[in-house]
């Protein structure tokens, strides 16, 4: 079980196992938590298919979300990748694949 805590300006701390052994559902739940805490809304109110740009407040830079996700999941998201991550669903799928690859490399 992982816990994510963020300040209102999206600085996040993650406690728990991020070893790459998370299910896709767990990754999606954590992505929702990170997004929700970053924009100060309830995670249950965020649809997996809602465009992230529509969720993000105008006063906040969208790049902050990328940085927050990188911190929360301990991964680097290259610019050519983050431009394609448009919904919670696409972010969760991307991160699940990245974590699975990272976990597989550790097992070798």
C-alpha cells in the first residue's frame, strides 16, 4: 500500500512500496491521488478519461503535474512522452509500463 501526500503546490512525498510490483489499478489510483491533491479536489471526482488540461487550474503550470508524478513514482518522464499523456488513464498506463520495466530490470 502506498500513500501519497502533497502540498497545495504539488510537492509530493510517497510512502510505501514503489518497487514496480503495483497493479495497473493501483497505479491509476495513485495517479488520481496525486492529481487530486495537486489541484485540491477529491480523487473520486476525477474521471480516468477526463482531459488533464481541463482539470488543471489556469493559474498552475501543467508541467508541475509532470514533475509531481515524477517525484511520486520516482521516474523521469521525457518531454516527448509527457506531451502524449493527456488523461489519468494514459498517465496510469504509461507509468504502469515504466514501473513494470523498472521492476523487471531489478529482477535480472
